[in-house]
């Protein structure tokens, strides 16, 4: 009888989903709630509700901003299409929506039909054609002016400030910043303590004069002074772009400004100009301003449509993506304005949550920017913040419930069935793919026996249907019985436990040639 041979099931870190299943040889092809970190493969950290169950927000959260005021109180601002909220450190929720605030859209609008677009556009009673350019879901743009919160939405257009020291949130609402531009798209505060507003018109101007390429900025240390004089630093500038402004992030002592099609920087140069503007990237506009995240000295973002992923570390660069083809087919492009990016500082990951099967965010892709690999998964998170002033990262589901993440190994949202982590490989050619081999046992390489089940899928030819075998609970050794020319392995959490999977091996014997 021919001697048995050991076939290692060894795969490169990360998920690859840019071609056929057969092309994924030596790679992991699918995953959910899994990560690779420092060579180890295992489930991501779980989550639990943050605060009392009564802290859920009305409507879908889209934007969050954590900060600490001058008395060391911790806050989290959360914006929806219709409201602005703050949580305190005890997870108490307060509605600070400005009086008279104009609500926007919870969902992106196809921008067709009566009542859509600018008043007077087209002819009365006629439905406008679907131009394939939906009005985006309403996104709050937020930043900090000292210890105070500032923000706006493009649908309301006013720029607001909430005084964190002005009393209790129950009695203090956000209020319009005096003299600030109106019909604004977004806002940001620079390192020089100058507030910028993107789009809009000067205070008191008409919406018809709104320029979606125009940048305004206040005087230093005074965000109520927006009129340029010889003795202040206020001013404005029209970007040389064909795109519409989306917003900006701070990175590398600059303001990285995005439009729908390109990227610019604003660099402080002092009087008399205050800022110099440079276009630094073409055809790289983000799918949404919340799809941009800063990790240390680098910004990362998801491009629009099929433009891919980008980074800025002094230069704009394209990021090769191992799951780009998969994402292109899975993402709901009509609701892509809901995409958010989150920086998981614990594991050097940037995670993009996107709408897939539904109109709401329900899936993610992640990128480990140190180890340069990707993963995919399912999770409904519409707003997220990194760990910083709070012990754990905090994220919100689409029902408005807040969760602490990277805690334990339980994966259940409020009222939902718990998710189960798994990872699934591409094919391994048994015996070089020339012969049919029979597996008799699996020799595990895991940190925790009994916490993983495995299922094997065999084929004789790449276009065959899979034949499933198992599931088998991993023990040392694990008795298995299957025959094939190629096989794939799926490893699934058998319990709410932390585990790592190394390089298991299959004991194989020749099964004859067919």
C-alpha cells in the first residue's frame, strides 16, 4: 500500500476575490468577522451594547465625533439626516438639534420626478429623467472649535456651534455661527485655529449664487469674522476643479480637500493670502466624505464607482485591492453616499462599511495597511469612531444602537441573531492535481481545540459543483473521509471563543486516477 502523505493547508494572509474560485489557489477566498494580524488568523473581537438600552438614536446615525472638553468631560456627537445629538461619558443621550434645522434625506434620492432638484428647473408637471446621479444621503460634517462642536449639512446649509461649557445639553442647543457662510456643504477647522467652510455663499447671500467649488475661511481665533480685510486672515478661494466640494480632513499639517472628482491641499502660508491651494490628484474623488479616514500621517479613502482605493502620504497613490472586483458587484451604488470609513487603531486596519444587499449599510471590507492584505465581512454599522478617549471603539448600527467593539467574542446586535465568524479557502490541488487522493485525517494547528468546525469541499474539475464533507469538530487528530482532485476548507467558530488557526495538514492516500 502506498505511503500516506501530509498535505499542508497553507494560505497567504487576507482574502482574494478578484477572479474565479480556481484562481484563488493558495489564498483565502471568503471570510466573515475574521482578521489576520502578525501572521495569526482568528475571529475579530466581538461587541456589546454601550450604555443603557434606552440610548438608541432616532433615525440612522451617519457621522460621529468624540472629544474631551476643557473640564475633561467626554462627549460623542452623532448626526442623522434630521437631528444632532451628543452623548456624555455615561452614555446619556441629548438632542442638541438647532432650532429651525432643515432635515435632509435618510436615503439617497435618484433625483427624478416632481419636487426634486433646484426650484424652476425643467417644466411644470414633467418628470425629469434619471441622470444616474442621485442626491446623496444627508451627512453631517463636524469638527471642533476648541472645546466646542461645529458642524453643518449640505441640505440645511447653516454652520452651527454647540458650546460644551454653556450649560447642560438639555437646555443648550447648537446655534448658527454669526456671519458664517450659508448654503454650506461641509466645514473643517485647521491647525491654525481658522474655520473653513466649503461651498455656499457669504452670509446673507442667495442660494442661487452658491458655488460648490468655493472655499471660505474665517479669521484666526475668530469664527464670527469672515470678511477679508488688510488686518485679518479671513478670505475665500475658488478651486480649479470641475467637481463639487465634499469636505476635508487634516493630515500632515495640511487640509486635504476633496471634490467629487479630485483632491486638493490647503497649506497655510500666512498673510496676505493665508492659504495656498494645490490640486494633487485627479480622478480620485471619494465615494463619500465619510469614506475618508486618517491613520497617523496617511489618509485612506474609497473612490467613486470603480475608481478603486487611494491613499495620501504626501502624494496621492492608488492602493491595489484584492477584493475590488467583488466590491464592485456587491455595493449598492445608488446608496454609496452612505459608505463610512473607520480606523481600527488596535490592529492597523482601515474598515469601509457599505450598503450591499439592501439600501442600508450591511457589509464591510478591511485593509491592513501595515501587512498589506484585505478581508471582507457582514456588519451593519452606519457610524463609527476609533478608540481614543474611550476604552473601546464605539460604533452604531442602523437602528441607532451604540456598541463597544473589540470586546469578547459575541457577535449579536440588539434583537438580531448572532453572527458566526468563518473563513473559506480557495482550492488546494491534492497531489499536484494529477491524481485523485483520499483524505483520512486532519492534523490541526490551532490554539484551542474544540472551538472550530471544518467543512471540506471537493471537486474533480474546476467547473464541477462542490461536494461537501463535514462539518468536523477539530480535535487532535480529526477523522475525515473524502476523495477529490482539489479541496477547499471552511473553518467556522463552534463557540464564542478566541482562537487562531495556523497550518493544518491533511493525511492523504492515493485514491486512483479517473
